[in-house]
């Protein structure tokens, strides 16, 4: 297939309520929507780079720069026979995984639509429905946290993940266990807020029987995580540290984690996500699909990848209404039963763009055609 036209749209959408982590606070989200045109079909994807480089080094700004200057010309100049080709075409460009992923995921959607199959099927997914959890930010008080946690337990989410940071760790976890008991599937995500010097505190968390603790130590570390895992009974799950199949292999060989959070954006696309999934399966390492506060298009891609068999732990892909008053897709992403999302059977991601909502929040728009390459940018 030959990509005939690439369209980028940037929107800025308010979150229902602020989302606070150890690295920052978000009240709204900038999202870049990619549309790829070929053979009368349109493949879509949504970027996950945040507005600031606090989770990883990319931002929405770097994403546009790398796409415009390097990645889009490659897409327009090359014949693509399978979406797996895209990661090879991009492989000489270092990192910038979120920029690569949004284009690559749109190619996967386009390919599935051209072949009249669902993205889940194209990826080799087997689940017809997936169990999902919810991620809860740092709240202003323990009381408020307990209210929010109670709300999502009532909604039936199959995994409750709470953000922790120094000064907000043992106390909130203890409070949740005391109020809601040990049957709640609970985990904590530190977003790299600790060091090995905090080992005693992290060991204290063992008594609360968390399903896992996500990324307690540095974003670029796998050595100290291995030392920590050897001392903890709770499983460590890596998020920020895993950018590639090679990273996953090294972390597993070192014993740095027992679980991996796969985010399509962080690893550079669906092909890499699938490869990491397959490798983890061969090593008996369960994986789950992480989130980056996606709107509906990103959720749809996450649902498709999470239909692969070794995604055996509920991911962070909650329903659209967890973060958004209105979604950029129709229908919105919803649960069919408490904590369960159906994997769409329609072509591609199985959702269409809600043009009205996109227009409402649009901040910029550019389009690139095959012939003129970067010659005729048209800004709004
Ligand atoms: O609900 C979601 O999309 C997951 C939210 C979340 O935990 C998160 C959101 C933004 C950046 C990093 C993370 C994370 O998993 O660490
Ligand atoms: Mg995380």
C-alpha cells in the first residue's frame, strides 16, 4: 500500500478532573490525531506524548517536529506491504518512540480497514472481551482518595491502581486496605519517585499484598530494580524503563521485574508491542496494557493490543467517561459489564472519529501529500 496523504490535527481537551502523579499535574490534554489516506480508506491513530517531558523525553512539540521533518517523508516515499515494515523503515531514527508509534498505529488501522478485518484480528488477538482497571491520581486527602477508590470499586473495575510518591505511600495504601479489605485487586504506581535508599519503606508496602508495584525506581534503571526485586515479595512491574524488546529482555534476564506494562507509544508502535508481548509470554512474564490518558482513538488501539493472550492482567484502559465529558470517537468506549470492554469486531479499530468534537477542540491542522511532499503545508 502507498500512503497518499497524511493529515495531522492537534486538539486540546479538558480532563473531567485534574490527574496528579509524582511527576506533575494535568488539567487538560493535548492530543495529535493522525489520518493516513490510501486506497479510499483512512487509518487513524492518536498520539500519547504529553505536553511536558516529565514522563519521558518526548513532548507533543517534539512529536510534530520529528514527524514533519523525518517520519512523514519516509511514509510518503515508501511502498508498505505490511505494517511491520514501518518499524524497520523508522529504525535508523533513534528513540522518539511516541512519534513513531502514532504513525505506525495509523498504518495498522489503515491496513486492517483495507483488508476488511478488525485490528485485533490483524494483530493476532484472541480475547473477545478484556478485563480493565482504572488508574487513580494523587488526591488532596486520604478521605478524598477513599471516596474516589470506592466509586471505582463500585463501577466494577478489575484493577485499582493508585499513584504514590514519597509522603503519599504507606498511609493511603493502608487506608484503602482498612476500608475496602484485601479482596480489592490493588496496585501502586510510583512513576520513578524512589531510590534504593527508600528500600525499608518499599518493604513496608509488602504487607498490603499489592498485585504489583509499578516503576518504583529511576526511569532509566534496571540494575537497582533487580536489587530491589530480590528484597521484595511484591512483584515489580516496569513501565518507564522499557522502550524496546531489548530492554524487556535485559530487564527479565536481570530479574528487574516480574511483570511488564506495555504502552504502545512508549515502545514505538504495535509491532514492537506485539514482539514484547510474545517474548514475555515465552518467559512466563505476564503483561498488561498501560495508558497515557488517551481519548477514544488511543483507547481503541489499546483494546486491540490487549486482546493478545498474554495480556493476562487487567490494563489501565477504563471507559472514556473516566476522563472525558465527550469523546473524539463514536461510539464512546464503554464497558459492556462492570470492568469488561468488548473487543470491536468492525474493520480496523472499530470506532470512527467524531468530527464535531474534534472541530470544537482543534488547535492546529496540517496536511502532507505524496507528490508535493512537504511542499504544501496548509495551516488553519
Ligand atoms: O488511565 C490511564 O490512561 C493511565 C494513567 C497513568 O497511570 C499514566 C498517565 C500518564 C502518564 C503515565 C501514566 C503511568 O501509567 O505511569
Ligand atoms: Mg506507570
